[in-house]
């Protein structure tokens, strides 16, 4: 990027919305996918956030961290989507046919089992765990992003991990 004069300071040229989306869109889609658990829903959430960001891009691109700002918009769009979904639909607790026995390596590999355990977490815990370990954000950043106190974020992450450990036990190895 080239240097431009912003007021009396020399700054960096701000990227256009299209350039920014081309560079950061895949990361936003990955975040949304880990929050929703479904590719189509993730695309909808990102589309919603980006459609709200476009008319405000001149203001958003001038903030200190536009990535964090739009990530927050994705999280908010997901929460709004989830609240609407929860009021309309009641998902079935399990789609595994009765009588089917889950055997290691037959129906589910380890990553699929872990993904299912993550999907079973309550929404606020899954969001906190995803932002902490998938997006590698600090607790303070997650608190700012989700609009809750840092202690609540720590609690949600801790409870989410405890639930994951209980539902996804490690196999003991003989050493």
C-alpha cells in the first residue's frame, strides 16, 4: 500500500471493501463455520455481517482494528441468527438410527467425535471455546467481542472444556 496524507499525518492507504473481503473473507467464513457447525449457515452469517459492514466501511476501515470489528459483527449476526432459529425450530437430539452401534473407525473418526462434542456445547460456551482456541484470542479480546465480562468468558471456556473432557474421554495408554 502507498502512504497517503490523512489530515496532517502520513498514514497507510485504507483497503477497499472488496480488497478487505478478498483477504479476510475466508477467515470470517471459518469463524462462522466453527460457530454454526454448518457451511450454509456460516455463509448466511458472514453474508449478513458483510452486508451490514458495507454501508459503514468508511467508518469501520478507519478504526484501529477493522478485523476485530467485523469479527464482532459476525459473532453478533450468529447470535441473532441462533436466537431466531431457536424460536422457530426444535432440532432432534440425535440422528443416529436406533440400534446402530458406534465403533471406532467405522462410523465416526476422532475428529468427527470431537466436532460432535463441540456442537453439543451450549451456544455461549461453544462461542467462547471457539474464539479462545480456534481464533486464538485472549480472554479480554473475547470479552470485548462478545460483550460480557472477562470473568464470564473464563467461566464459559472452563465449563466448555470440562464438558468436552467429560464427553470426549482420552484413552489410557500403557507406557
